[in-house]
C-alpha cells in the first residue's frame, strides 16, 4: 500500500448523493448502511456531499448528518434536484462539478427510469466519472479510494476481496472491445486471481485468445463465454448475479450509439441493483482501469 497522506492534504471530493425511497426510509436501509459503515473512509477522503432533497431529509431523520463533513442541499426530485445533479456532472467549474455520483437505485422504483435518471448515468459514462448505483459499489469505491491514499484497509470488508472465491463478468460493446482487451492485458494478474471469469459472445472469445497468448496455453478457457448480448447473454449473466455467483461486472458501454438490445443491458444492471448489498457495475473504461489497479492493491491485503 502507499505511504499514508495527511488527511489535511487530501483535496475535497464532491459526490452527488441520492437514494430511492426504499433505500432511505428504514433504519437499516442502504443509505444508513452506507453512511454509517463507511464513515471512516468518508471522513478520510474529505467528501462534500451534494444531496438531493428527500435523501437529505432521510439523513437528518436518521441522525447521520454528523457523518457527512460538508453537505450542499439540492431541491427535491420533483423540483428538479436530479436534473441539477446531471448538470453538475458536466460542469467545468471544479467548485461546482461533482467528481462521482452515488445513486442508490431500487430497480422497481419508477423514478429510476425517468429521463433525468437515465441521463445522469449516461453523462457520468461520457465524462468518465464513477456512477455508483448499488450499496456494494458505493462501499467498495469509498474503501478503494481511501486505500489508494494510504488509509488502512477496513477489516470488515476483507471477505469481499477474497478474489479466489469470486466471479467477475467482462463485457464490452463493439467499439470498446479493444479497450477491454487492453484492460485485461494490463491487469491480467488481478483478473487471473478470480475463481471464475464470465463474458458474452465475441468478447469472451477475444479474452480467451488474449489469455492463451499471455499464459502460453489454449486450455482450459480463461473466460466462460455465454451467448452474445443481443442473443440473451446479458440475461444469462444476470441470473448468475442474482445467484450471487458474480459480484463484479465490468460492462464497457458505448453511450454514443443506439442499442437494439438496450433492454438486455438494463436487465443486467437491474440484477445488480436487486442484490444491492452484493453486486456492482462499472461502465466506463478509464474508471475500470483505476478500479482494477485499486482492487489489486486492496485484495493483496485481504
């Protein structure tokens, strides 16, 4: 791990925060688990939360405001709070822009498919900012960012970094298949530690060719390939997510092209959000690069 940095020298990070109603009302909700379980990382990272209306009400209701060093309140969603958050993702002013977004999504909440919710994720992908839509993804992102800056690993999270017992899915749209192969080669050591690797169609075949070259062997297959996405591969992987056989999904999306199998893509994300305390999705290549680097450091200490 890196030599610890003084907390006073860590620049402030602005993080958008919103949770669907089912993830904020209960005393054991995902919002409560996130802020109470990650309070050390939040303080260490000097995070300023930009919180949409009702989510901030829930923070005060549960007495969690003391765990948030700095808070900027945005309006309620019905008053445009989520739309304002989309604008802050693309803002060029570092004093206004957000560096990441945590949106704890309930997959059956209709507001999660409102235009502003869809735009929020798309703009995060375009502008290469983390979009964290499950409890597991938010917890893991906070932990990894803190560890990268030298904070001691949280032993309560060690179990999820036992990669030899974990499965990972590696998926990429056509234009991003070269980026996925580059990631696989650059981070082959950490990906090779996983118990199982899964992919859809062509991506799986290309990854197996890469692994054969790097390992100088053709068998057994490094990645278990399923059908291509348009033919149902995403649905097959979604079932493995629901069965908690796949915790991490690297799904490199091309946000600039129309996708005839958009419903299948959403199905895989929906599966991760259904098991919000377990699974996570990373949708952008540069963020996946940073993530795999941090994962290799953190998992070495687990």
